[in-house]
């Protein structure tokens, strides 16, 4: 779900709330570990209730996001990390769209 979709649903239920409040709340839930933010591009983020290790299939034409089980993708090599830093998680987003000849 995106913040914009959630905001529209709240407004349709006749609850007045700003988009900024929706974003702030979603980010607080993310910080607490209740949600996971999936950034698909600079202008679009999704908030996922599945916080387990998994990846995503992003359908560019529809904007849909689908889970890929964590074991279905294997990352075999990462670059060296800067001194003092460790990898916390690797997120893979596989982007798909219709083939244009």
C-alpha cells in the first residue's frame, strides 16, 4: 500500500487527515518494525506489512507489488562494506513490464 492510497481510503471514510500525517504515521510504524518501506523509485514508496526477509516483483505498467520469497533469490556477491559497517539486509526489486517490439 502507498501513503496516497491509504490517504484516499481515509478521506473516502469521511475522516479528515493530511497526507503528511499519513506519511508520518507510516514512517513511525516502519521505525517500530511494524511495516517495511519499499522504495521503487524516487517518487513512489510502498509500505509492506510483511516484515520477513523477502523480495519484490514490481509491475511497472500497473504499479502492483508482489512478494517473492526470500529463498527464491540468491545474492552471491556484495562489494566490500566501508569500515565499521555491516550489511543489515539486501532488498531486491525485480521490475517487469510488457515487451515492446
